[in-house]
C-alpha cells in the first residue's frame, strides 16, 4: 500500500470517530471505544457484472467475472485511528494463476448522531467473460468503482456498528428501519489498445431497509439485514430504471477482550427488462475475522489527549 492509500485509510479512521457519544449510556449495547482493537482477517470481495443484450430477437446474457484475489490483512483501531493493511498471498490456490490480476478494495464509514455514511472504492484488473459453456479471457480489463451510501438509523437501541465492526456489542436484541440513499460511479475499460473501449456507469438508488441484531446469549449474536429499492442507471448517457437488493448476514462471538465473526454482504443493482442493452452490477464480500482488545499504553493515551485538545475530535 503506497503512502497515498495510507492517508486514505487514516482519513477513514478519523471519520469513523464521529460516533454517537450517547451509546456509552445505552443499555442495549456496549461500547469499546476506549480500547485498542487489533484483528486478523480473511477477505474475499469482488465486483461482478452481467451484460444483457438482444441478438436475433433473443435475450442473451454475458457474465463479466473478475479473477479472484483472496486477501489476508491486519486491522488496528483506537479512538479516531483505524488502519488496515491487506495483501494477496500466493499460497491461496485462487491467487496462484492470477499473478497479473489486481485487486484493491477500501471501505470505511462514519457516524454523526443517527446518520451513517459509507464509502467504497474497488479497483480490479483481470476478467473473463462467460456465456453458458463459452469463456473468453480479458486479462487487461480493468474496472474502478467509487461511491457510497447515506443512511438514517431510526432506533436508538439498535447498534449498527455491531454489524460492521466490533467497537460495539449489542446486549439486547433490537432492530431498526434504515432508509438508504446510494450513489456509485463505475468505469469499465477493456484496455485492448489501440481500440480501447470504455464505459461510464452512474447508479443512484433509494432503498428502505430493516436490520436486526438477534442476541442468542451474552457471547453470541446473529445480525441480519435486507434492503429493497429502486433508482436510475446511466450507461454512457443511456438512462434506465433499476432495482436494488442488499443482503447482510453476520455471526459473531464476543468477550471484552476477544472476538470473532463471519460476515456476508451482497449488493445487487439490477436493471429492468425493458432496455435492449443493460448492465447488472453485483458487489459481494465475505469476511472472517479474529480480534483482541486491550487497554492502550499510557503513552498512547497521552498522545491522543494532546491531539484531541487541539482538534476537538470528541
């Protein structure tokens, strides 16, 4: 990760500090904001596309699937600092034959009172096109996606942060209605010089959702959420309607010092059947994480307090 991306990760951690301070007093969940949280994680994420077109009066589909890149990473957070470093080791079988493929993904979110803002950046290189039993490799094809979602969390007793990280833990089962507004820009480039083909895609959608943390015991919970909505899709200026379907699932174990979780997220933007040419968009993420919380050293606390006095983060 170069210096520029380290700045991005650091900025994302700064944004993440603007959480609801009153969560410390909420009896429905517990905050660990005063702890250092370190974790190891496994990540498998990708951005797939499906092209629909009409040929000989028949509807046909081609799947654009990126060469997979599984990652291992380390995450460290304390107060306003949240840094993650990941890489794709060659000992994973799916990474051995994809040496020319590239994958970089970055996600962060920050809170202000009941508002939550997420940010996503995905850059991929190396795809193959699949239609029934026919496959064609596009090793130089690259896609870049940037965007995010603005959400409003209605229920003060629901901890959304329990679903997305382990800085809070839901202690009593609770759920919330959460409307989401999403905006994403995607650039597709086949990189087949000298006749390189580019496509610019804009997606705007509004999707009501409902999330629920079901507390099984003091140590275990299941978090789940579903969103369904609609919006518009623009491909090189050709505008059409689309549907959004977002599914989230998390199984987590927690103690004050140790935690573990497995999560699955699937975000789908599907165009209506009416356009003669359409492009469906899918973002899927699987994450496994093991972590440990501990009290920060006195020196770390002193540095934080000096910084906080100057820029008033809390």
